C-alpha cells in the first residue's frame, strides 16, 4: 500500500507544470536533504505551499505511519516522510510468537531498517553457512557487517506451540532463543535490516540458489506492477511469475500502442503485453545487477488481486 502511495505521489508531481512543479521539486530536494541529515519531516513554507495536499490524502491529521510485514525501500520511506510530513517508522516482529521485536526511532535520519530491539527482548544472529551469512562478515569498505538468522528471547516471546513439543523444539533453542527464519544484518548504529528469508530459497536445476522474496521486492518497484509472485523449482532451469499489473498504467500503455482498451483481459493476454513486462523486469535486473537466471522467462498477467479473501494471501499477508 505504501509503495502504491509513493507511485501515485510521484505521478502527481510529474503532472505539475510551471512554477508549481519547480516549487514542488525544490521542496522535495530541500526536505529530503533535511530528512537524511537530521530526520526532520516538516518544513513550514513548503508544507503550506505544496505538501498539505498530500497530507489531505490521508485526512490531514496523520502524525505517524508505522509499517511492518515486509521491508520498505529507503527511497520510498524518505519520500513518504517528506510528502506526508510525518515520521515513517519500520517495525519487525512475528505475529505468531511475539508481536514486535524491533522498531526504529521517529527521529532516525537513516532509512531502510527496522531499528533496534525493544526493551522487552534481546536479539542475536546465528550464522547461515549455506547462504554465506556470517556474524563476522564485513562490508565493501572492510567494516564489520554482522549477518545471520535473527533469534530473540524475552518477556514478549511465546512459550511454544500448544500441545506440540516437536514444533516448539524446532523453533526454540536450548538457550530460550526463538529462531525466526529471517536473515538480518546489524549496522554500526545497532539497527537491524532484514535482508533474506531462510525458508524462502530454492535451487534451480543448474544448482543456483534463488530468493524469490528479494526478486519480488526488486521487480515490484516498477509502477506497472501492483503485485507480483515469483516461483521456481529444482526440476527447471528458469523462473515463472504471476503479476497483477497496475490497470491505469497498462491501459495508458495500451492506448499508446493502439490496442483495444475496452477489453482489459484481452490486453493482459496479448503477447505484446507479456513482452513489455518481461522487458520491464530485464531493465530492473540490469539496474540491480541481477543474474540472467533471476529474471522470470514465463509470465502470467492477471486482473485478480492477491488477498486473504480469495485465499491467495494468509491473514498476515504472506
């Protein structure tokens, strides 16, 4: 939803003209610089002249936006801070075992992470050798960048699964730490960023590991893509994907290509449309330095959105 807001905001700014567009772009750059410098989300002059109309989208009284369930890209987080004129914080936790585990500060000038542990629990990282995640890893500059499976314990942690000792023993170790299955890395300031999921990887037939959730996040940044699901298995050497496109964007593209926009389903089934989306993913893959095998080669476009009502998503939107 927040990614969608970001796309709509950028589109509205692009549609401005003359002095309004110039002021909006100057205001954006000024406020983004402030957010990255000291975490400030407001600027009286630009908020009154430009950004109050974006505040009005959410009713005009929002003072804090909190997000969880999936990582929010730093550029999206900063854009929302600037345009909605309020802090946007990320939290991390587990619905089934703890609630919140970490949360970022409202005044944090560094985006793209989910903060540090809340007061009721402690966190440790456990090495994941098969995925090259180690607590002694370093970044490109040689500085420590610990990585590993996020494990936690504390007053907010559950005691185990009801009458299921086997599942409980599989998730809680001898020291009482719950193993989340999520891979995180710890930055210098103590904040934690979620970078991978242990259970969400698989091998293709040529032996290469794939993390579909990472690819979904990367390809999902494009304005043409509303929802995306990437899949593969060890008996094939390629990936497939199911995409719910942005209807407005696709319809506008179809008009430019002289297609019959009255039949949206026919547009989605057209080979030209599929080729357009494959080209979009290839372009994004090149931008993000992905390998060729990480780009899905077979695609299904559908107008049916993923939701918990049609059993395509769990109640926690997984």
